[in-house]
C-alpha cells in the first residue's frame, strides 16, 4: 500500500523495519530446515550465528511451530527412525546425539521407547562379523565388542551379540 509521495511517521518506518527483520529471520529459518528436519535448538543456534536478535528468533520459532515445521517430538522420532534405517546405533548413542541437537529429555525418551538394542546389536554384529572372520577368537571378540561399543550398545547386549556372531561363524562357545 505504498504510494509515491506518501509521507511516513517515524513509528511507521520503525514498524516496517522490524517487520522486515522478522520476515528475514523467518526466511533464514525456512532455509535451514529445507535441507533436513531440525530441532528448535538447532534453528535457534543457526539464527544466532546470523546475529538475529533473540526476540525476533522467538517470533520466527513460534511461527514455525504454528505452521508445524518445527517440532522437537517429531524431530526426535524422525532422527531415531532415520538412524535405525541407515546408520543403526544403540540407545545410548542416539540419546547423546539428540541431546547435542538440543532435544528435550522427555522427547528423547519417547522417541527411544520403541528401540531394541538387542536387535540393533545383532544387526550390526551380523554385518560386521564377515570382515573379522579370519581373526582368532580373542581378536574377533575384542574387535566386534569395540565396534558395538562405539555404536552405543551396552556391555550385556554386546556380549550376547558377540557370542551369537561367534557361534554363527562356526566357532565354539567359550
């Protein structure tokens, strides 16, 4: 509704400037989440890097929440499902990753509720064991255990998965 020759009060100009900053922050946030789903914390950190004022960030995040584009619960579920499908990890490792992404503890626990570390450990051990088949038992068990530990599997689950992988390889149980 701008016209040539129109005069503006200082308050109107300031309001337009604030609206432009808010719109710019929103567009930056949209760009950030266009590559992959993000947690609110990740979007906030990204906007802070761009020197966006805190109140403008809050407004942009509220607008994204209303549009359903930022949802920590949904993000946590997506992250766990994605990891399960493409780079399986244990609950411990997933919990650490989600914490690093700023997901609230409640959302993390809900997202991890359906995960089965034993199944993940079996899947990882089955995939890794053929690479270790030429090793003696002691080295086979050590290397496979270390691999599973790096993937966030707990000790009890590791020992069961390693024992199973050793038996499937044709080795004797010790």
